[in-house]
C-alpha cells in the first residue's frame, strides 16, 4: 500500500532546504532530546549513521556519519565514520539524489549513488551490509515512510551487536486541530473530504513494532509540544519551511481554493483559538529506543 509519494517528498525536501534554518526550531528541539538520550548511554560508539532529513545542529554533538551533509567534505563528517563515506560532500537525502561526489573515488561514488537512488524509491530498506553501524539515529523523517515495520527491520539488520537505534517521529495527535478544521471545512464546502494531514503512528503501537523488528529492551516515550501561531497562514508557512506539508499519494493534486483555508481558519479559531485570537498547534513526538541485542 502506497500512502506517501516519494517524488513529492523529494520536491518538498529540496524546497525546504533553502530556508530550513528559519523554521527548524522543532527539529532542533527533538534533535537535542535525542542527543540527551545518547549521552545517557554509558557506552562508546564509533560508527554511526544519521538518517535524519536535514543537517541538525544538535546532532553535530554526536560522533556520527551523515552521508547527506553539504559543503566541504572535512566539515561533512563529525567523529569517526565508515570509510565508504569519507569523500561524500553533497546533500543526499534517502529519497533525493545528489551527484556532487569526488570523481577520483568511483567506489565511494557508486556506493553513495546507490544509497540515494535506491532509497528515493525504497526508503524502507537501507542498502548497507549487515552489522555496518553501532548506532543509527533518525530525527523526524520516518513518519513519511510507507512501510515503517520494514524500515525498522532494515535498521536492526544494519546494527552491530550491542548497537542502538534512536528515533523520533511525529505521533498521531500531531496537528489534530488542523486535521479537524480542514476536514470540517471541506465537508462544509464540498460535501466530502480528501486526505490533507497524514496518518501517523500511535504511541501504543510502537513497542510492538520495535519488538517484531528484533529490537531488545524497546523503550517508547512521548512528548507533546504546543506552538502558538498568529494565523493559519503562519502555521502553514512553518510546515512548508520544514518540508512537512501534505505528501499523501491520494491527495488532491489540484490547486486548493483560498476559500477552503479561510473556512478552515474560521473553524480552527472557533474550536481551538485562544482568547487573544491566536491559534495553537499540537505536535506529538514519539521517541524510540531499541538495542540490537542484550549485552
């Protein structure tokens, strides 16, 4: 079943790169939380893989390999990394291809291009050998993966004995106000509704999914963040700047009339507005921790 359009993901990601830092506050907060969890683990990790969609400032505190970091290759790596990424310098999202790799290292270029091209179509599977990394981190990207259980299996396969997976993704209560307002507005104007806010994982399902993927000592916790916006337009601007707008495969692909958003904002204000006229938006974060085995 295809819930999300990988081509749309790539387009949104590329667009968001231009001004991401202006809208990165949620990503930075969640990244800091992941770093805190990593620093609580009393173990020295040396070979990490970062599957997060953007270069996040908090994650630079980890000794981690980020195969999609841009700019100078010397600045693309933090700490010790696997040799197969030593010369990577282009931004390579798992679902977005990049080609700016040193020509004198064809072996590396082939590996990284295979990673990018493969995951543009199949982000659920990681094309790395078994037991390649001792930790894997994923910050606010896995909620756009069509087959999340398969993704977890792939991460588990890539972990070395004693390795750890740390992940964060949006949970089911994220943007509940926006979801309901758009639904009611479209029902009012059109007599029907189309998918506009993605379905997301429920926290209660996460431990079972980690266990089925083979992770040991799975831990799941949640955090609810409430953000205040002056208007629906300012909320949508933030979502667009983060690359978090609608990527549903079955979404309406025609231009959305302004009257729909106007009606949605009226409903949003009536049902969820604050006395000062501002709007609140809920973001639920699900944090995942799992070990490859029991030491």
